[in-house]
């Protein structure tokens, strides 16, 4: 129960209470289970105070200082908490249905399992807050900062979080159904198994998001931004985003301690062996991301039944274990021999066999190209751009995209980007900065195509041509 002396001082008003706090900084106010229904407590100093299980329903706490306060299990239904400072406070299991927390500072606050049905938190700061299993159904979350917050298993269904910032937030298993997320920022966010069914995500920023097994049925998406700076918008026809990025079967391989150059170099071999074991399954590398204690490689599986996914996963994990066993052995010469065999005796000869007999360097260079096999180098030592060679590269890229549906928005955007790139190269006076800008725009769209289209649609050589394009951009911008 609450301390009677502390309650008596509280009833004397903010001036008396705050002076008492200033005079007695070592005293921690004990107001647990206090009945403070409709109490006017705006601007009160409750820093580090104990208010757990207190009843503060329909009260007034505007701009109150609750830094580090203990409010676990407290009831603040319909309470006016605008501008309150709750940094580091504990509100575990607190009841805040209908509360107004506009512009409140809840940075690093603990709100796990808290209820905030139909609450208002516009422009609230929840940076790095703990919102695990919190219930924010039908709440106003516009422009809220959730950067780095943990919202795993949280409920945000029916909420409006337009322009909210979820950068680096954890939304694993979160329910975001039938919500409004227009202009929301999900940069580097974890969206594994998050449910966005029926939600409007138009204009959202999805750079480097982790979206394994997310659900986007009936999602509305007119545009999204995939680039880091959110400057290039990708447009989608109705239903197109769901078709391209909807839930697909994946397997995840965890590498404790991260991955080394050896795993990177032998990853194509792992995928190749896995494909031989499952010839009817099309495998595509979806992502390689750092995670707690290691690295996580996600492989997308197409043309396989969900019932066969467990067998595919077992085989993939066995191959990964072989990789790790060899990495951790002392057989350095054997590892180097394997990498040389994979790269020099297999991969590069195949690449060279698909190329013409001339290797053109299409960007400014001062280095020497060494010919090998049946190839011969052609070095252009210039300070500008070899427009003929670059146009030929663009034509080859265009040829690899011949099977893209012509009316698909991605195909239209790529066609426009190719046209702009060609125009920048064929100008009378070539401007390297303009060429680099148009090629970067084309690169972003091609990366999207490579990540989300089967090789039967985009052409098997597009990834290699994309690498050449990356090299050109790098040398032009040096």
C-alpha cells in the first residue's frame, strides 16, 4: 500500500510536492496501489517514484517527470499524459487504453505486455523501448519514433502509424493487419513473420529489411523505397507487390561467429549441391545478414511443397556443417585448393566462355588488363567514358531483360532507366557525373530484378553484367 505521509504531501499540490522532492532527493516516494482517480498531477516530479498498480485513470499527468518511475500494472486509462517524460520508466503490464501520450518521451521505457488500445501517441519517442507483446490496437501512432524498439509479438492491428520510424526495430511475429503505414520507415527492421495483411504500406521505406515469411495478403502498395536514402520510388500496380514479395518458402542457415571468405567462396557450391539433391526445386539466395552471435543466410525455395521443406532444410544444414568443419580444420592447403578449383577451374572459365574474345574496359583506367585463356585485353587509357563499349554493355543488359512482362511496372521503370542511361552516354559532351547518376538508377532497378525474378525471366547472365556495371560506376565516381 502507499505511504500515507507521501500521499498527504501529494495532495498539497505540485509546488509543495516538488519542493519536498528537491529537499529530500534520497527519499523514493512510495505510492504503490494509490487511488489517484482523476487526480491533477501535471508537472509533478515523480522521478524514480514507485507507482506500481496505482489507479491513475482519467487523471492529468501532462509534462510530469516520471523518469525511471515504477508503473508496472498501473492503470492510466483515458489519462492525459501529453509531454510526459517517462525515459527508462517501467510500465510492464500497465493499462493505458484511451490514454493521450502525444509527444511523450518513452525512450528505453519498458512497456512489455502493456495495453494501449485506442491510445494516442502521435510524435511520441519510443526509441529502444521494450514493447514485446504490447497491445496498440486501433491506436494513433503517427510519426512515432520506434527506432531500435522491440515490438516482437506486439499488436498494432488497425493502428495508424503513418510516417512512423521503425528503423532497426524488431517486429518479428508482430500483428500489423488492416493498419495504415503510409510513409513509414522500416529501414533495417526485422519483419520476420510479421503480418501486414490488409495494410496500406504505400510510400514506406524498406531498405535492408528482413522479411522472411512475412504475410502481405491484400496489402495496398502504390510505391516503396528500396534505396538507402529513400530517393528512388518503385511503383506497383494493384496486387503486384503482393505477387512479387509475398510469403515464399525459405530456409535459414545460421553460422555461429559469422562467415569467412571461405564460406562466401563456397556458397555457390553449397547451392549447387543442394540443387542436385532436390532437382525439382529452384533455389535463390535471398539475403546474408549479421545477427546476434553470427550470420544468417536465407535461401528462397521455389517449386517445392511445404511438406518437403524440412528435408531440404536437413540437407542444407548438413552441407553447412561440412563447410564449417573444413573452415575450422587446420587443412589450410586443402581449403585453398578447393577455393581455387571452384573459382579458377570452374567459375571463371565458364564466364570467359560466355564472353567475346575481347575484354573491354569501359571506364577511365590506368591499370593493365592481363589476358588469359582465349581472351585478349583492349585497354582504353582515357579520362572520360568509352561510350561505345558502355552502350554495348547496356544493350547486353537490355537483351537479358527481354522476357520481363512489358506492362509490369518494374519493366517500364527499367526501360526508362536504360533510355536515360543511353542518352547520357550519347551526348555530344559527356558528363561523367550524369552518366554515373543514370547508371546508379539503372543499377538499383536491376538489383531488384535479380533478387525477385527467376533466371528464366531475367536471363542467366544479368548478375554478371550487373557486376560489370558496378565496376563502371565505381571507376567513374573515383
